[in-house]
């Protein structure tokens, strides 16, 4: 019974690890593919684009190091007060709309400003630059963790080390199971040898008794 339990625990651990890692791998794969297929856009999954805040221009609402989620939106529905994420010179900026004007071609231009900034952004934002809208959701500090995980040291600590520990643990587990199995086999062989010896002794006694008769 105990032998079966030893086999069950590692299996459960393996299933749990698969449940945790498979979605992460799938999402990361989609994000990587999106980066190459649409290099002019932020990568996202199902219309939601994660973004790491690198400045304090939106404090205290959004802080440096936060992970926020940008949702795809129709630019025609945007209004003053909305927080949008847009690309400028290849960089993502998340600021609040402080005004909306019309360009020379009649298309809307969005005037933006960081909540912590004293002045509005120098250039208005066009609809084509907008990646989406921020809807009050953020995970404090997770952005810093993700940036660290993407570094060489972070990859060693969070990916390579756990993988090596998992492989080492599996090797140790298999070694213990083999050792227990070998011990069990040795016990069975010893018991069988004792039974054979006992049977041989019984035959010898029976033969002796027959001779006496």
C-alpha cells in the first residue's frame, strides 16, 4: 500500500506543474508569434495586451513596475478622461485623454497627459497609434518581477533552476523506487528460499520416518 502511495505523489506533482506551466507556455508562444507577425503592434491574447509601466507619469493611479492590461477598443467611443495606451517612436505610453480635437483631414486627434505631469504631451495622438484602453485593472509590482524574469539572472533562477530541481527530484524518486523494488525482490527470494529449504527438510523427515517403519 505504501509503495503505491509513493508512486502517486510524484504523479500528482507532475500534473499540478503541467496545469501551471502549460497555460504560461501557450500564452508566451502566442505573444512571441504576435511580436513577429505584427511588429507594429503590442503583442496580446484575445484582445488583451499586457504592458509593464516603466515611468511614474500616471501616479498614484498607476505606479512604476505595475503590470496593466490594455483592452482593444473602438477609437470612436473614446472620450475625455479615458486612459489609453499608444505607441510613439516604438514605445508604449499610457496616459489620460485630456481633450479631443480634429486634425486637418477631419480625423480625431487625442490630447493626452500623464496624471503626475504638469503639462500635456507635446504631440497629439492619432487613432492609428492607439493600442487600446486601460480599464482600472493592474497588478502592483508584477511588472518588475517579469522584467527580472526576462533577464539572464532571472531566467536562471525562475526557469533553469526549477527545471534542474524537477529533473533531479525525478531521478532521486526513481532511484528510491528501484531500491525499494530491489529490496522487495530480495525479500521475496529469501522467503522463497526459506520455503524451499523447509520443504526439503520436511521431505527428509518423511523419508527418515518411512525408513524407520
